[in-house]
């Protein structure tokens, strides 16, 4: 009876694009390029790709297979796998509840920038202090947050097929074309800097892809490894119940192995293109200095780059932020869907009721997050040494703390308790062969847990790099 009511994706393409929609988000476009710039360009790329094919592949396969096998939301999926492991479902389900409000707050910032460029005011966004002025104002961030949340909620209310699948099928191909277009444009850029030298986007591209071994030490290599690991985790939307939720909507005859590869390729290609789009442009207009701007890259440095392009800057800026919006919305939808599916399963309630509960919760907490830069401003020191506001604290708890714990526990459960063959059999259920089986087994049992422990030690500030 319950099984009958459960929605499912209409086809493999819909599933792949919806899952890629979840994976491709702010992480790919905003976080990946600044990490690549910080960690020696090509060196980071190589490490990231190797980890994606091993570590990322393992976690993604595990979660999607758990979802399809149990046909449950993350809250109940773990209990179905093993009756003593239900607690893990509870922890995993809390993560998207925490993420939703602050992810939508950042989504709201993107809404703001999109409108600024659309209305031809890109030059304002290039002024010093524009970003801080905006996020510390009282109402504007709340309004843009509510717009972003409303759009995401609307898609979730429409359901798995009509909402998530059909939106992803339209948005994801457009996103790919847009990012490819801007990346090509970025490579053709030329600028004369203050010293009178002509700097090209192509030179920036070289810095991006050629590994920089200068001053490379074991310690530095380790930093690159940990950065790439953390990024991969965030980027693939694993360890927060999302891929279990989406996996539970996949039909039993779908070729899981092939879909998983396609999702990974999509996510990695978009991350690579985001770097190819942003790094050459920032390099041409701001030199290496601009590239080391870290998290402020998207909201502070890029608007300056667009402003330096003159009239074209407003157009490119509008396309750019529209694309970021697309990427962020499909991710927010997946976060909300994970929560909604848990509420539906736990209380046997309708999608509309579950969506309303989560929507109202996210609305209230999101407003608190926005006010964290205004009325509720305070400074908090995190164990890793950085100063945080409400948004950063929530990000730290979910991303740095709970996600590695959930991933580690999941690997132990699959590797040692229910055994890797449970996942392998699920992938091969429809008659397709799962590639890299030995690699998968070694990863899930031993190597991934070691990586995850290192990541945890680092974020807890126990192991300093
Ligand atoms: N994977 C998304 C990205 O790369 C981020 C994300 C975070 C998605 C949290 C869902 C939940 O931006």
C-alpha cells in the first residue's frame, strides 16, 4: 500500500538530472574555483578527480543503492537495513533540516545579485562594502531569502515527477550551455593591467590547469587532500540523506551503475567549467591577488570583474547569476525533498502537509539566520579557529561535523555489518554489471573510513595542518 503511493522518477534521464541538480550547486560554482586557486590549480584538479573516482564514487553508490533497496526516506532506511542502526537515520535526517534555512539564505543573496545585474546596476555591486552592506541590512536579505525559499518549495509541492524531475530536465541542460558559454567567453578575455601589460584569460586558464609544484611539501599536499575531500563531500550531496531519498524514487529496472557514473561526471564537469569560467576572468582583471580572495570570490571579486567589462558586464553578470540561481535552486529542492520525504514516512502524512511544516520551519529559522548579520549579530569562535555567525555555525555543525560522522558510520555499516555485497547486489539487480567492485569493497571497508577520520580530526581542530 505504502509502496504504491511512493512516487518514482519517470526515467533514468530524469533521475540523473535531478541528482545532478542536487549535486551541482553553490559548491561547484563558488567553492570549487576558490579552492582550486588556493591549492595550486592543476594539483588540486588531479587530486580531486582521483578522489571523485574512488571516494566520491563509493559514497554516492552506497547511498543511492540504500535508497533504492529500502524504498524509504533516510529516517527509516537505516532501520530497514539493520534494526540496531536506526539512530543513524535520525542523525542523517537532521542534516538537511539544518542546511535548508541557511542554504536558502545564500540563495537569497544570489537572487539579489541577479536582480542587481538584470536591472543594469552591476557597477554598484562592484563598490567596496556593497556585499557587507547588503547582508547586514535588516529587510532585504529576508525578502530575497523568502523569494528563494518560495520557489524551491513550489517545486517540491508539485512532487517528484511534475516538480523535481521536470524542472531538472529543463534547468540542467540550460545550465550546462550557460556555463560552457561563459567559460569560452572567459578564455577570450584580454585586459591591460595597471603596469601596462596585456593579461589574457588564456594565461589564467594555464594557471588553473597546470599543476603548481612550487614549494610543495608533504604538509601542503595533505592540505590539498583534505580540501579536495571536504569539497567532494559537499559537492556530491552525500551523507545528508538526499541521495538516499532520490535513490528511493528510482525504479528497480534502472541501470544504477550507469546513472551513478553520469551523475559524477556531470558534477565534476560543471565544477571544472566553473573554474575555467571564473579563474581566467579574475586573473585577467585582478591578477593573482583576486584569485586568493577565498569565499568572497563570487559576491565581491566577480562583480568587480564584470564591472571592468563595461556594458557587456551587466549582460554576462545577469547570465552568470541566473545560472548560479538555477544551480542553487535544484540543490535547495533536493534538501527540502529529503526533509519532506522523512516527514511523510514518519507521520504517514501528505506531501502538502509535510511541505508546509518544513516550509514554515525553514522560514522561521532562515529569518533568524538572516538577522544573524543584523539584529542578532554576535561573534563565535569555532573549534577550527574561524569566527562565525549563525550561518557559519549551522554550516559547521552540518557540513563539518555531522556529515563526516554519518558518512563514516554508513561506511562501517555497509563495509562490516551488512557487507558490501548488499550494495553490489542492489546495483546489479537490474542485470547490469557493477564496475570497480574490488575498489568499492576496499574503499567502503577501509580507505574511506580512514579519509573520513582524518577529515573529522582536521575540522575538530585536533589535527592542525
Ligand atoms: N551539492 C551542492 C553543491 O555543490 C550543495 C548542497 C549542499 C546540496 C547541501 C544539497 C545540500 O552546492
